[in-house]
C-alpha cells in the first residue's frame, strides 16, 4: 500500500467523515472505494468506446479458426444450459435473385 496526502474542502471532508461513520468504515476505506468505483466507471466507458470499433464478421472469422474440440469436463456448460446464440454464426438468408436496373 502507498500513502497519499489529499487536500479537500472542509465541507467535503466533513461529509466523508459522516458517511463513513454511518457506513461503519474508515474515511480511508470510503475514499479508496469511491476512487475505485470512479476509475471502474471511466475505464468501462473507454472499453465500450473501443468495443464500438469491433467487427462481428472478423470476430466470427477468428472464432472459426479455433479448433473444434470438446471442452475439458470442468469447462462444459451445465446440462440444459443453451450456448449463447449471439456468438453463433448467423444463418444464411435466402434472398430471391433480382436484376439491377430492370423492372
């Protein structure tokens, strides 16, 4: 662990002390938890921004390259639990052939 000196407005410090006392934790624990929650929220936003750049077609192509082997016993889905259908390759749709530009 490391120590950090922090300057706070008196009103914020007082509110933190009161809340920590109500929760039955130290001010140090309250501040550490609050900081951890804020960092997690900010990092989640960053992760979701990166996820927007994902490409489903490339993901499924990479998944298709994985060997098709039975999982180890400890890694199998419980009996009766269906696999995540969103990760399965989409089924081909039948589309009638049309000629462009001709009516």
